[in-house]
C-alpha cells in the first residue's frame, strides 16, 4: 500500500530530527524539541487514519520518536553519569528511515551519545584528580606552620572529600562499563538465538516446500492414472453395449 501524505511528511521530519540529533547542538537549540513534539502529534494522527501503515511500521515509528524524546530528556540531566545511565536504557530504531541509510540513524546517534557521555565522565574524573594534585603543595606548605593547624585539618577534609568523590566516580564508571558489557553480551546472545531460530525456520520451510512439491507431483500422477483407467473402462463399456445391440438386432429381427 502506498504511503499517505501524512506518512511521507512524518518520514521527512523524522529524518531531519535524526540528522539534528547527530550534530553537536548548543544548549539554547530549540528546534529539535519542537520537531519531536510535532512528530508525536503527526504519529497520533497517523494512528487514527483508516489507511494507516502496517502495525510493524507504526511500532518502528513510535520506537524512533520515543528514542528522540528520551535523548532530549537525558541531555537535560546535570550529571554526566546520569546522562550515561539514561542513554544506556534508550532503544534506537531497528530499520533505516530512508533508503539512503545503510544502518539506522538512531543507532548511530545512540553510539555517538554514549561515546560523548563517556568522554565527559573521563574529563570530570581527570579534572577531579588534577584539582586534588594542585591542592597537595598548598596543603604541605600549610602543614609547616604551627599556627594554621586548624586550616590544615580543614584542607585534609577537603582533600579526603575529593578523594572520596574520585573513588566514587571511578566505581560508577566501572559499574557502568560492566553493565554495558553485560547488556552487549545479552544482546549478542539474543541476536544469535534469533538467527538460529530463523535459520531453523527457513530450513523447515524449505523441507516442507519440497515435501509439498513431491506430494503434489505424486497426486498429479495418480490423478492422471485414474483418468486414464476411467477412460479405458468407459470405452470398453461403450464397445460392449454397441456389440450387444448388434447381436440383439441380429438375434431378434424386426416384427412385421
């Protein structure tokens, strides 16, 4: 079934939103948020139409719109760790939006966003370590004076706080890396099982098709044989009736 005008507009706007999401945007950028809101309205209108697309295609549109909406919500978070965790649970689209795409654009955006969040977390960790190292000379100088012991104690507490933050951030990064690894392995196992199931189904379909073809040929041959035997029987019966009528006429002549 041909795509309606509303569906074509939705596909164009969806492709534009995916292109904007792949670019580096300013915090004041407002177009993507407005476009995603328009996509939600168009998707609702498309679901209400009588000539709406197939359910699988509608689910794919909804999946991509939800991904873009979740991406915008994740970007509003303050911590890079929270952004990384939020991006981890986003589900990109499974099929390309346009024929020019080899891989789904939302999947590419998802990978770019993950890499960007990981880089931000690394930068924050390095900044924390750098600030702690800069505080060390000041702390050592302050410890040399006996009149500023209280300040040294406070600086020790600050340094300990920075060290605790550094360890906590490192633990969060390790936990995030383990979670990403586990999710990747689980996804690979699911895809592998799906591929095995699909291959088994294709083999079974081929076997059933071959069996059906053999049975069809056998039935066709059997039907031909049945028709041939029936034709010969009818010919024999007709010949027998014809000869019987001739004999009957010869034996019983016509009455005068």
